C-alpha cells in the first residue's frame, strides 16, 4: 500500500469525525439524547479526560494528557511511514492509519475546541464563539454514539449484583474512537497476517 492511500483513509476518517462532532456540538445541548432505535441512541456528552471518561488529577492533568497524545501521534505517524517503506502487510498499514486518524480526531478536540466553542450547558454551542469555554490545549472531546444493547435489572438471585441495573454497552464514543477500536479488532483477528513470522 502506498502512503497516499493511507493518507486518504486518515483524511476521510478525520472529515467524518469532525463533521459529526461539529454537527452535534452546534445542534445539541449537553446530555441531550435522540433515540434512533431502542438499542442505539445519539447522546451528546463531553469527555474531559482520557479513554472511557477517565480524568487525570491535578491542575495540569488535562494539559499533560493533550501533550502526551500529540507526542504519541508523531510516534504512530513514524510507525505508519516506516511500515509502508518496509512494505508491511496492508492489514497492518490500514490498522495504523485508522489508529492515527482516531488519535488525530480526538487531539483536534483537545487542542482547539476550548477556544472555538462556547459551553453546551443548557444551550447549543456556537462555533467560533466570542466567549469560548476553555483555552488552547484544554478542550473537551465530543462523544455521541450510545449503544445500550442490553438495559435490564439483574435477577435478585445473582450474588453480589442481584437487583442492580445492568447495561451493555455503557460507554459513549465518537467516530475517532470507533476507528481506533476497529483497528485494534483488525490487529487481533488478523494478527498472523499483520505480523507474519519471518
């Protein structure tokens, strides 16, 4: 696979990712939800930290996370170019391109969204607002896809968790997250093709 093909994948994912995030941010209030199906909802949330909503403590936690992501993207970019030069299997190159696109998509939110949007609490955000909600490198990642495939109450006879509410799949995610997850899935399923033994 050529570098231009990998770039095409990255640009395509970035366009879809950013379009969906900007659409949600400028048409939904925070925590507003639209039910597409009983098992699929559009739910506008914002991720203040790392994956799965994990927060890094401390005054500079968010800044550290954003800078770490930027450094990681350079490492992933080098891995992509090096894999293409060495003519590694296409499944590996596609997976790396998806990971890079996903990482870039969420970095754009973290770096720029704090200075181009106002807040979404109780109102719909404005793009290129005169009163942004944050500062450079302190933006929040926009998430919107929610798949509560199972939403039930566990039977009382189950030890420890009996009677509690159970949801699967709980996390809310975006196109960038989906790209990374698909890439990891491809590498797991096609591990032998992606990393052939010499």
